[in-house]
């Protein structure tokens, strides 16, 4: 599929989550409170999509995968995934590990290194 078309389609999927979240019809996590859920949908999923990621994957999950890749290199490096996970750990210890979604990311327009994409 053409990457531009995939990007537009993914953005539409992510944006469609916002009205559903406002009406309580789309829940990222049933245990989340309403405002937190809305923030996750509106900021996290749409933000990740705007950055070329899968519209159903959070930035935290994508960062966790990037960190695992960066640390698994023959010469580990301190890339964006490590930096993002270190930043998020200030707010919640082990946030990236808790947010990891192994079955998400296949629709990313710009797949991360070491991951499979379209």
C-alpha cells in the first residue's frame, strides 16, 4: 500500500477514536478513568500516528520496542527509545515495560528499526 495513503488512513483511524472516547464507546483500558482515557486516545494514539506509527499503538509502547532494539545491538546505544523511556520513568517507574503492546505496530508508516512494517 502506498505510504501516503496508509498514513492518511491511519490518521483517520486515530482521529475516529476521539469522538468515541468522548461518548465512552472506545476504551484504551477499562480500568482508566475517563479523562485519562481521553488523554491517551487524543494525545498518545493521535500523536504516535502523526509521527508515522500505528494508530492503535501508544508512543510508550513504540518507545519500549525502540529501547529493546537499541539495547540489543552489538554495541548498545542511547537512542530515542531509551531517552523517552527514561523520561517517562520519572512519572511512573517501568512505564514503558508496562505499556508494551507486542501485537501492535504492524500498520506503522515509518516502522522503527528492527520491527516489521508494511
